[in-house]
C-alpha cells in the first residue's frame, strides 16, 4: 500500500494505548480491572469503526474498493462463462468495428498530407455544370489570365495528364505521365528521395527533356533501382522525344491522377503545340496554388472569382452562359478526400449503429442476469452495502466485461483496418498507407468506459424503501414489469438499428445487382480486350494503320478466334477519356435558339468492330478497307433518332462543329457521309443509356489502339499468342491489360461490390445480434412465466395459443423496431441529405426487403422460446418455487 | 465526518448496538457543528503536547463534563489534522510510564487555531444575538 504515511498497525497500537490509559484512569476511580477495561472500550465506541475511518481517510480507498470489486467481479463472471462470453464477444464486435472505422476516418480524412505546409496548398477547380461536368480543368490561356492578376497566391502549379509509351527502361511500356511546369513541385511542397525534382530550369519549350519517377513506380516496377537516375528514355505521345531521368519523388498523394512519371513540357509535343498554348477551350490542365502569407482561403477564393469573372467578360464566345462556368478553390487535402468523405461518414454511422446494438444486447444480458441476482443484491443491501457500493460492484463487473471486450475488439480491429483500408483505397488514395495507431486504442477504451457506465446503471437496485422480504426469503427470480419493459426497449432498439443497417445494405446490394445485370448489348464473356497503344514514332499514318491491319489479320488466323477488330477505348475502363463528347450537327438539323449543338462520343474503329463486339448494324453497312479516302462515319441509333427523326439516316452527313476539333490532329469540320447506323453501344457508363456515338474508320483517325478479339473458346489462353504476334511485328510495341469485357466490367464494379460487402457484413452482424437479442428476451420472459403458463395450461389453454402468443410477442417487438428504425432512419437520411448532395433515399423495395427479413428473423427467433412455453410441464410448473 | 455529542448520559453505543433509536436518545444528543472537534483539539494542544486519551480527558474536564468526546471520532480527527500539517505526532512515554503517541501543535496549526477561534467567536456571538430576544419572549 503506497501513499499512506502511517501503517494501520501503528494506528491500532495507538487505540490500544488509549484504551489502556482510559482503563487505568477508571481503575484509579475505583473500578475493578475488568469493569474498567470494558468501560474504556465502551466509551471509545466501535473500535472497528474507528479503524475503518482511519482506513477510509487514505487517499487510495477507492482503489482498494475497486480492487476488491474487480476481484469479486472476476469470480462472478467466471461463474457464468456463457453470459461472459456472449457479452464480451458482442462488445468486442461493437468496439472493434468502431475503433477500426475511426482509425480509417482519421487516416483518410484528418491526417495532414505529406506536402510541406499543406494547409496553404489549394486546388483550383473550374466547373461547367451546364455541360454536365463538375471539373472541366483549365486551358493554358485561362491559367495565364489567372496568373497575371491573382495576388493572393504566391504561385500556381499546373499538371496535365498524358499517355506516353516509354522505351529504354526494361520492356517498352505504356505509362501515364503528368506533364508539369517549373513551379509545380515547389507549389506542391514535395521533395525527392533520389536525385532532384523539376524546377524552373526545366520549364518552357527550350529546356532539355527531364523526367521524375513517382515513388510507387520506382519502388515496384523498377525495384528501387538507384542507377536509373541519369538514364535517357524515349517518350512517345503525339511524337517522340527523349528525356533524362533526374529524380525520384517522395511517396505522396498522387492527385489528380496516379501516374508513373512526371515530366516537363518539352517531353510532350502536344504541350508545345498551338492547340495547347493558344486554345482557350482546350482544357486538360489541373491547377494548384499556394496561399500567400497571411491570406485566408476565403480571400483567395474571392479574388479568384473576381479575376475569373473579368476573364469571362473578356471572352464571351468561350463561355456560354448556359454552360454555367464557375471557379472554386479548396484545400488540396479536402479535395483529395472529397470522394471518400461521404462513404466514410456513412460507414462510421453504420459502426455506431453496431455499437448501439452491441450495447443494447449486453444491457439485455445484464438485465436478465440481475433479475436472477435480485436475491443476491438484496442480501448484500441488507448486510449494509450502500447503493453506491452496489453500483460500484456492478460497475466493476461491467468494466471487466468492457475491458475484455476492448482488448478483443482492438486486437481484432487490426486486421479489420487492413481490410477496410484496402476497401477505402478505391475512394481515396490516402487509405493506401494507412497505419494502425494509438488513437484506435484510445477510441476503443473511451467507448468501453461509456459502455461500462451505461451498463452499470441499467439494472435496478433493490430499493431500500420497498420491502425486500420476498426476494430475501425465496431467493428466486421474480420479474418485475419494469425489467421486462426495459428489456423490450433494448430489444426494439436493436431491431431498429439493425433495420437501418439492413435497409442500407439492401440498397447497396440492389444497386450492385442492377449494375451487374444491366444489359450491355455486348457479348462481354467472349470478348478479349488488349491495350496495343498507337506508336507513331518514325511512322506515317499509313504505316500505323497498316500495322493494325496486319495484326488483325494474323490474330484472326489463331484457332478459336471468330473476329478481331481495333477500337478506341476499352468499355468502362477507359470511360471519360473524351469528356462530355464533341459537338456536331447533321444535314438539315436546326438547333433550337439558345441551344448548343448536341454532343457525341467520337470513336475510331476498324472494319468488323461491331461484329467483334456483337453489336448489330441496323441500317447501311460496316466500314471496309476501301473507305480510306472518302470521309465516312457510322452513327449510333440514338444519333440517327435525334438528328434525323423518322427519316433514313444513311447517306446523309454529319459535321463536327465543336471548337475543340481544330486542335485534334487528322480532324476537320468537313461533312462526313453516313454509311451505316449501329445499335446503341454505351462504353462510358456501367448502366447503359443511349450514348450518342459517331464512329470513324481508323484509317482516317488513329486514337487509342485497343484490340478486341471475339472467341468461342476460353479467351485468356489467347493472350500469349496474341502478344507474340504483335511483338514479332514490333519489339517495341506495348501489349497490356488483357482482360475479357466481363472482367473489365467486374473490375469497374469493384467499389460497388465492396460497398455491398462491407454493408452486408455490418448488417449481417447486426441482424445476428438482434436475433439473439429478441430470442434472449423472449426466452427469459418465457422462463420467468413458467408458472403462469403452467396455470394456463392447467386451466385448459391450448398449447398452440401459448405458442402463438409468444411468437406474436416477438413479431410485435420486431414490428415496433422496424417502425422506430424507419422513422429514425428517415430522419437521419434527411439530415444527412442536407450535408451531402449525393445522399440518396433508399427506394421502397430494399426497405420492404429489410423489414421482411427482420420480421422473419424475429419470428424464427421466437420459435424456440415459444415451443418451450407450449411444452411447459404443468405439474412441474405449478410445483416449482 | 466526525461528530461531537453533547450528552447527559454516557451510553455511546446505544444506537449502534440496538439498531433502533429511542426518542429519548435523539433528544439527548446535540451534534456540534462540523470542525468543532478540530478546534478543540488545537486549543488543548496550546498548553503542550498530549496523547489522544489526554486530549479527550482535557476536553471533558475543561468543559466541566458538558462535552463528551466520542473517542472513536477523536483519532480520525487527529489523523486528519496531522495530514494537514497542523499537528505533529511522535511516540513517547506517558506520565504513568506507558507508550503513547504524543501530539503537539505546529506553527501552521497555531495560525489555524487563531483563525478558527476568531471565526468561532464571531459565529457564537452572532447566533447568541439572534437567540437572545426569542429566549426573552419565551
């Protein structure tokens, strides 16, 4: 015992001395030895009480009490292993889920970025909601206008993404690259781990080609090879350039795009072209900025808006009012996490619900147990335990339960975080390097304490006012109305929370199902797609298309291959490559006043493309090899219906009118004759809609380079021979990402699948706990009403009626839970809807499904106790207690 | 918490032993204000160091047996005063050659006594002023 200045034995010695003094005095007054001593003792009062008071004056009495209570608690819990295991597991689940979710939220949403002074680093966004685009990025002239006038930012950094084929570093590969100006890395506040980053000496058209490798690319594909610095590579895009690798970037958030390299502008001929430099509507650059010292985000935003408004006034032709062009700025950190935020907060809410369910369940277990312990508590109270002491005892027990729960929960949270992080990385790259830290333990412990205190105050103590005679004398359980009422409230809480989770889960599952079984119009299972990017270095247009023609011919000769074709993009995976599409018009089409021309997706395809994908041509014919010289197109059915309603579209003309087309090589605005109409094919959206598409022969327009192979055999064994064929034709040609369209679709749908999975697991856990809860409450109610059932049976009640009664009770609880859950869920969703724009109210079907599942589960859960009620042995029931 | 009882008869354990209070008992016991025992102990120790039993006797004798210290309450009070540093204690030998724990006043204890005495006198005087007229009427 530390902290006490005086030993109890010393105190006892003093009391003994006192009594001796006193008895001596009394003896002097004439009392006998015996009388004097007992009188001295009497006048001292209760020695034990004095000792107790001495003991209690110690500062650590609470600790002594707690230790004793904990010891008692351990014994009590060990005597009820079933109860203990159920309670600890349930709590572990609730606490573990919350701790894991919290560290995920903290890691993704709250952790600062590695970028230096990241709270000064902003992302600038241009939106044109009228065009249906939230982030149209910027064009170089726009950036120049902003740079010229904005004073609240010290520096702008620009980043645009482009695809390169890289030759000279291992196998030739197609990679994604960021092209940046000289200020980019300084604005981003990033550092190299090797070599140097790009700076002003790499800026502009006259610098030497320089490349920085991203950490991920360097450490995985290049196996952290330090000798790559100083090597020269050839980068091919719209023309080939050579560049030197100057450094490796530190691990950082790859935003706006995950790229393998970051290069300066001279490596990309496109960036130096007039298209890029003078095209005001040629937008492909992301813009970052650093707040000037003392400037708030608000001030910078205000200035950006003013400057931007002037810019719109100066160039009315480039910004149609209907498109609703706007500028906004926010911290890069917020921008990076914006997509994950809603999802994470929803998940956090889900885990909070699981916590509520877990606590309710354990509260129910504890209630049931305290009722059985009524006698014990009454005896303790009668022996002088104050109600404070009883509460303390209960608190010690619930602390033990929660302590065990938190230990188990935190241990299980570790792998849970890993799984969740992999899941969340689909939404935010920040989740990739998530680590488990002490906050998780802190959150767990905090939750455990909350739970312990709540649980300790759940049971009713034997009241000191009311007579405890009955419980003392009989020592058996008598259920009071208030206990069953409380239990029912907890059971209903569980059902309500489970209902919300189930409704959420079924909403995600319904979305997934509707996506998975949406008819794509393509034979996805038998189509293999490969990236064989266009390599233009040292080749004429004729040579490039000749290469693909030969490749198609050779692959078609492989056994099992039905049809081979070249296209522009792999459906869904490459979605968004061409933005909202390009404006076009058709013969005789008159646009309504104030309207813009319609936008259509432009695709370059080889003959046989529609056959390979299994999409029918409804009118006219497919391309053939003689379509090289006349500008011809095939249009989708939706274009035909829009531009030539009720008329034959074939042999009419389509003309591109979009201001951007003059920047696209090989493109012009001459009228193109329609030679065919295809069925609609939506390669942009996972839920297919009528996507207006215009197809051009790949001899006239060469983009992308995707080869589609239709086969009646197993597609994947074909990948090796196809790769060999192409490599034999050109050793430098990348062949990548071979997959059937079915698998591409599955890959694109992964986030949806994961949503369903995570919510499904949450809901399943909640449902399991709730079922156990309902079943437990009813089992308890049945066992405490054994005598009542016995009497009823003895009086001639049909067992079937008792059975129905108990099941009815369960169903009623479930129904009440569903009503409460629906009401609170609706309120929560409405509330959340006012914060998150992308919050959707679940439709009737998943809600009904969730309600049905819960009701069924409740009825099933009531079966067992109901059967027991109906089978009560009349004789035994009447004789027991 | 310690209580000092004003008792006319000395049956200190009546309440504890019987678990039942007679109305007579309640009338006889007048609890003094909390903290009074501390004041009395400090006052007794001004004369010189003394052991627990001696302090109790001194209070009883000085008050002409009006105040009877419940000995069981005395020691926790001594303990508390010691912890506050107002008194210090040391084992010694009493006049009749027995081991006893002797308490003596510390400097801060002396200051505390002065403060408490002043406060007590003011309180007593104030209560007296209020009670006087009523007594006159009765």
